[in-house]
C-alpha cells in the first residue's frame, strides 16, 4: 500500500452508510482522487421474489432493481459532489454483500474499503453489523470501519503493535499513508509466557520480576527499531506496559478518546479466530471509534 489511488465505499443508503460515504469522500480529497467507487449489493432472493410477483424473468427484475437503486442513489451522488467535489461511480451487484464487495475490491484493485457500522442494538454497547463483520475475514484491502461523524481529518490515532509482520505493516500504513500529519500513539502490551505455571511451581517473585524486566527491555528495543524504520515526524509516541492488550486498548480509548485505531488483522497467534486475531476482534467489537484493519495479505506482500 504505497499510496491510495482507489477508494471503495460499501453503501446500502442507510444512516451508517452515510457516515462511511462522507468519510470516504474526505479521504478522496486527502489523496487527491476525483472519483469514489460506491458498491451497493442486493440480495438475489429479493430479486427472484420480485420477478415472481411481476411474472417476469430474474433478469428483468434485476434491471428494475438497478434502475430503482440508481434513482435512489442520485441525491447521495449530488450531495457528495456539491460538498466535496467528488464524483461517484455506482456499481450494483447481486449476492452476499461481504463476498461481492471483497471480490469487486480485488477485481478493481481498490486500495481501501470503507464501510459503516450499524447503530447498537438494545442491550449492546456496540454493534458492527453483518457485512463489516464478515468483510473483516475476507477483505483483500485495508478495511476502514466508520462509526463517528466525519467533521475533520483524523487527528489522534492509536496504533496497537505486537511487532508481528502484520502489525508493523499496519503501523507503516498509519504513519506513512493514512495519518502523516496526525498524532499517533503506539501501544504494546507485553507478558511472560507461562507466568501462571511459574507461580504454581513456586518460582521466586524475584526471578519472575527479572523475566518481566527482560520482556520490557526487549519490547522497548523492538519499539525503538520500529520507530527508526518509519518515515515519520515527531508526532509519534509509545506506551509499553505489562498486561492484556485488549484491556490496555480499552483503557486508552476510554481515557484519551482517539478518533481512529489502526491495527493489523492478524497478530503473532496466526490461527486465532479463523485468521482474525483475538485482540483485533475484541477491539472492533468493544470500541466506539473508527477502526482501520490491515489484512495480512497486504503486509506479506509489501512489508520489509
């Protein structure tokens, strides 16, 4: 991801999609793009039912749906051009939204996919929605999940890192591509493997403390090397603490309210949650700010 040349936004013309459309348009301005790719996916079942009701063919019902969706989208097209000077290219597909969006993004060489998260359901703090949740597993490009209203460019970002290839690449995307002029805080949580077993085996507290100090020093050294490898200004800081990454991210978000979190899709434990790291999944589900998730395929292909 050397630069962003094509942005795709998934739209079902809902309130959450409107937030994603505006953020995507602002990002088009940021990267000097004149056109925004908009993808709308209709279920094949509805098209088939419509064809039966109209006593017509499936092809005819799809043509009617495409015509209706195009007309419904026109006010959005007009607003995005009037407010941001961004033209829109609307593509209407049929099938499962996450699959069709991912395939279209790959075919069109999209550099960034933007999607809105649904409003919370009753009794839930946050709610991602089926399409963004499934896209997390299959996205071929960095996926920006938009939850907040977009009045300004991103100013304050949190970048969790575990120094795996994916998290290092995500850090580079944050610093060198997405957020070159924003404040960025790199957060790393370290621990000691099998500390619980060591305590159970009556390993001395002093020895365990030494293990912790060594782990902290190793993390500090890795963070120093990471910073040295980044083309960045002085708006980068770091936090290195002992404990759970998920808890540290939650505490930081609650205390500092960043407007964006940037993280790799997959960490050191590569097979967790069907190729979606547990820390990434927990962060996506438990935080209310926008989140940019960078997939492993991007990292493997371009990180050095």
